C-alpha cells in the first residue's frame, strides 16, 4: 500500500513495456468507506473476495499518478493526485497521507519542468490536484491532454473549474474514441465515470505487449472481477458498467495487465 522505495528491476516497478518504463507516483492514501466506493457491495461479500477491509469498513485507497519515460527521455505523467491540500472524502474524513507526488517525482530524478506531457484521465479532485499549484501550472513545460468532453464539462458548475484555468493555454483537447500523443501512448475514451473519462495504453511499438492504466474505470482489483459493481463516484452508472465490461473483455483477451493509482500498492494486475 505504501510503496515508496526507488524502482528496482526485480520488483514490480518500474513496469517495463518495450523501451518505456512506468513508475508509480504515490501522492497519498485515503480511508475510503466501502459503502461510498461500492455502495451495493455488502461488507461480508467484500471480505469473501478481498482481505483488505478495515474493522470499520474502510479501504486504504492510494491515490496519485504514474510517470512513463521512454528511452529517448520523453516524459509523461498520467494523473496528478490530490495536490497539496486534498479534498475531504464524502463522509468528511481526510486522507491519512497526502502531498507526496512531487517527492516521488524528484526521487526518480525528474523535476516538474522536465515533464513533456501530462494526461488527465478525468477531473475528479484526486487526479488533478497537482495540475496547478498556487494559480500556476505545476508542470510549466508540459502539454496537458484532456478529452474534449471532460474539458467542456468545466463550462457547467464544476468544482475544478477555477483550479484548472491556469493550464488552459497548455491544454490539448482530443476528441472521438482515441488519440495517440506519442507512438507508444494512446488515449481511449471510456465515458461513464465522467464525460471524458480516459483509459491510457502504454504499448511496445515492436508489438511486445502493453499496459493499461485504467484510471477510475476500476478502483480495485476486485472490481475487475465484478465489472457490474457500481462505483459510488460514477456520473453515469449504466455507461460506466458497460465500459468496464467491455474493457475487462478486451484486456483479458489480449492478456494485457492493468493498473490504477487506486490499486493496493499501485501494483499492476496481470490476470483478472
Ligand atoms: Zn480517483
């Protein structure tokens, strides 16, 4: 859950896909009530499939992002955690750890000014926290890739509207089903959790495999075995369930491992 040691070749990190290395960027941990994350799943059922529920019915859910670097040095951050002052959970409780993403990045030898590209999978507060700090982009030289429907959602009464305005000049919206900002990096529209929710695929350009960074399509490995489980944060529950089922089928068929910043230890899941 609280992996912070530098990446090693022996461990699960970095995750290696062709000439791309993908490192977790842990920003913090939130004590999420199961009843909030999966409102329809009774505690007894959860305990029968996963051992990680606390005595008071919570999951210690990590949040943060990932750093992907290719052999030429192209540097991509996928999601930016909760930021220096993360939002409380819906039940009023606060993260037990937070504010660690910049340290995780620098421990990998990468300054925020070195990042070329930031992908924001969606605009929930635990994904955009370090997009800006103190009214300025935290990654001053990066292009920020966002699906156009997610960016357009700011036109409504979106809680992130003000915080994200400073990145507007650096935002590259993409549209339709998918986009490929780099040969090894593709973005896939998976709406339901939010209007522009995105799955990120890191691929070996030589055809040697891929890794799915599933964002909030899935919050926990147990959810991948039960794609019909409703997530309490889905904007459109039916659309989200449909996308989860499609992606589980797709990833299973291809044998593609999946990872989310919310998975325990931010560890990829190879089979599900
Ligand atoms: Zn999230």
